[in-house]
C-alpha cells in the first residue's frame, strides 16, 4: 500500500447539506493516526485542531504533491479547515484550537475537503519493484480522539493507493494482477 486516506462525511439523512457524501468535515478530532500491524503512522499522532498545517502536509505528501514542481493542490487550506455541524470554531485567543478553523457551513461553490492521509511508501530494496508497505495480512485501524460530541452522524471512508503489476501472458491471453 502506497498511501491511505480517510474522509469523514456527515450523514445526509440527519443533516441536509448541499454536496452530500462528497463533503468531508473534521468531527472535532484532537488526535489521529493509523495503526498498521501494531505500528503507528505517523509515529506521533497529529492534532488537527492545533496543527492543521501538519495534517494538511501529510495529506499532500500522500497525494504525491511534492513529487513534482508543477503540482498544484486541489484542496485549498480554506476548504480543508472545516469543522462538522455542531462544532465550535474557536477564537484566536483560545489555546485548544488553531484559529483558522471554521464551522461546516455548506456553500454552493466549494466542497468541504478535510481528508487525513498518510504516505506509506518505503525505499524499494533487494530488487523489489513495488515501493509500498506490505499490508496483505495486516490489520489496519484508524485511531482518533474526538474532543467534543458533535450533532451529526458521520460516515468514515477509507481509500488506499496500492502498487500492482499487471502480467499479460500473450500465448494464453491470461491477465494477472499482482500486488
């Protein structure tokens, strides 16, 4: 697995929002990380409320935005820093939250795009072709702490980018996908 992504969509049955399940809000997470095979990724859990830039940077690394100088991010920070309905956007003087967060008010022009992601690429060694973390028989968990209760139900989506090799046997016509 090269990268793993998590989205938090507010349930459209309990809360009407314009973009439905395509929105992704931060449900007041004060600590987040993945646990893959007993190891934490990142090693020190990130607090998105206090460090949205660090959380945003991890997502950009997982997308591959630093692999090219020509890359333009499709998630602007203003749309990344959106809290779920019922959350409280803190003022600049509050030390429990970074001040750029805003409430999950739906707008007709832009989606809310809070996505937490982690890059799992490793240096290929011993002549291996694939560069991701081997997770074929490894349990994967999302560990989060939520600082306050929110009013809307959320659906959590996991998305993974994986390496695979497609082998096409010309004689038999068989195609295999190897991960």
